[in-house]
C-alpha cells in the first residue's frame, strides 16, 4: 500500500553568494580570523519549509495550495525524495513518478518517439519496457504525425502531453505534479483526469500543486494550505480554498 | 573540508522521538552504499546516457568519435618522430610508448576534469527526478571509457606496423582498466561533490592537472629521471599509466606500480565513501 508521511520536516536552503562559493575565501577566512574575507560565510539561509506534518495514503488526491513562494514546489521535491529534509523525517512507500518540470531528459533534436524512451529512462523505466508501450503512449498524446518530428518543433502544450503520457504509462503509486501540467488545453485535461482516476481509484496517491482552484476542486479530495513554509490549514479543497481566498488576518 | 562543512548541516535525526512506529533511521553509510549499488544496477541508464553524450558531441560529423582516433594518431606520429629525435630515443620503441602514454593520460585527465562537472551538468535532472547520485559518476566514467576504447584502436595497428610482439603480460590490461575505472568513479564522486559546493575547484583541478602532466613520465621515459627516479615511483598517476601502458607495449610494469596504485585506489575509495555518506543528501542543494 502506497503512503507518504512526514513528521516535523524542515528544509533550509543555504543561498551561496559569490564569496561562500569560493574555497580560497573560506580557507582565508579561517586562517585570518575572518579579517581578509569576512564575506566568506555570509550565507543567507532560506527557511523553505518549517515543521511539516503530513500523512498521505490510500486513494488520497491531495492539493497543495498557497501563494508563490509558499513552499509548494519544495514540498513536492521533498515528497519526491529529491531534497533530503534538513530536520524531521520522511517515509515513502510506492513507485514515485514526479512531473516537476517539463524539461528533464528531453532532447530537442530527437523525435517525440525517441524522447518517450529517454524521458522514461529518467523515470527509471527500462528502454525495453518503454519500447513496448511507445505506440500506446503516442496514441494517448494525440500528437499525430508530430510524434515523429523533433521535439524542438513542439508547442508547450504538446510537451506537456508527451511528459504526462510517459509519466503515467506505467501507473505510478505516487504521482507528484507541479502546476505547469494544468497548462494543457481542456481536451487534454479531461483525458488526463480520466486516466488518473483509473489508477488513483486503486491504492495510488496524487499530489498536485496549483493555484487553479476550480481544477483542484475537480481533481482532488483533500487540500493543505501552505504559507511561509508552514501548513496553515488542511481539509477539503473547498474549505482550504475559502481560507486561501479569505483576506489575510492582521498579525 | 569535512570539518568545515559539518556545521552547515543540521542533524537529520535531531527531532525524532523514540515513540511511534517509525522504523529506525538507516545509517548514512547504508544509504550511501544503497545508492552506489542501485546506481550500478541501472547500468542501462548510465550506458545510454554516456552513449547519448558521445553522439551529441559528434553529431553531424562523418567520422564521429573516430575523429578522436584519427587526431590521436596524427598527434602520436608527429610528436613521436620529433621527440624521439630530441630525446635521442629509438623511434620503434618510443612511438608506442608515447602513443599509449598519451592515450591513457588523456583518459585520466579528461575524466578528472569532467569529474568536477559530475553533478553540475545534470543539475536539472538532480533537481527533478530522484535517481541514485552514483549514476552520474558512472556516466562520466563510462563516457570516458568509450573514448578510451576508440583511442586504443590505434594500438593493434601500431603493433602490426612496428612489428611489436604481443607478450603474455597483455592480460594485465584487464585488471588495469578495471582499477582505472574504479579510480574514475571515486574521483568523480569526490570532485563532483566538492566542485558543486566550491565553484573554484574546477579551475584549480585544471591547472593542477597541467602541472602534473609535466612531472609525470607520460611523453618521456621514467628511466631518464636518473637520480630523480623516485619521483616516478611515488607518483600514483605514473603507476596508473604504467599498469596499462606497459602490457600494451609488451613490457612488465615497474615493480612499484601495482602496489602503489592499489594503495591509492583503496585510500581514495575509502575516503570518498565516508565523504559521500556524509554529504550525499546535500548534493541536490548544492547544484
């Protein structure tokens, strides 16, 4: 049974400015008590996530809601196992498929078909397994003859179709998606939703970060509201949406 | 460096209490070991990545990677004739010595230079998909082994043209390539991490390599060092070149080469493993 849970998870980014990227300056600052290069350690620490407690399991379709910079994408990266939490613990079980950006593993000179194989490789799917599903994936994308054209000729929407089709070709147990996926046209979104329902109905998990409230209400059955890296509300999508759109309380 | 960077990492275990049904946290060493093994098991992934790197590099050229073979051949013949005259050496023994020396040196220096980019080149992959970090190191080594293989195609041609007999010692090229690949992996992991954190490492490594080239018997024979012969005997890079070059040109490696290279590899692997175990989790934040 797929699940993800986090307890007390915090993520801090050190932002390395020019000076702290330099080994020479770091060494000098040690040997001269920081007189020569006092800027060597002038790191700014960004507290991206603070004390996140979250459990996602069986059939959950979770919406991550929040303004820009609230920590939605960082949380997705923690769930995907990309960022190791600086504090707290994370445990995940199940095959994760993460659609965080469109660009990963796409070779603009290669055709759509070739990129299906490459993209699948980055999602840990063996090219041999992928090859057997290439036609099926190509059908789902509805790209027609474009599937045999170089990907550099694709529009943004066509790339979204391709990436989504690959990521869901082998039903993942945990599917993580950032908001760019919702930029597809309505015909595609309908199709995508239908496909996801088939496997989310099982024991699979969907986590989707977005601003698009009507879509989230349609796609998700749970939501958490992030603000300044903390979970400030959780509940049904409608409840969280109401809270999100409410005027900010002073203090 | 371990001490310097230690302070910037909060303990991942810090806030976990004993209660609850959370499984015990796997040790860092175990996680690092699992990463190395999982990466190795995905040989198809880094093999495909390495092949793609080579294809992209030579896209549109008729000869493709055989340009490497050709340019190496031209370099070796040109340098061989002139330098054998300069050093007063027999062309028939010097040209093979020089050629194989240059080929192995190129493998070592390119792998080391590219090691600094191990995690920085695929930064978008690291930021987006959770694949074992070791894959990126295997990819760099694999790519350079493919180039090495293309360059070594000159060797059988040279053996025939120069009438060099193939001796039994040739079997040693197998362990030599394995050990060189192993060294490549730890160098990629170690330099890859350090260079991702400290951006001035890459130029430092590049200039250090250039200096090492002049101190290492690559294009001149170690024997010519005379009373400074010990400089070659303590140089692990000479040992690395020697164990592959000597069997290919039909002589036995120098007596210290294998022991020195084995020690160098063991120390490098050990240190890198500890370093990788400690800082593996930070790579995604550094790139």
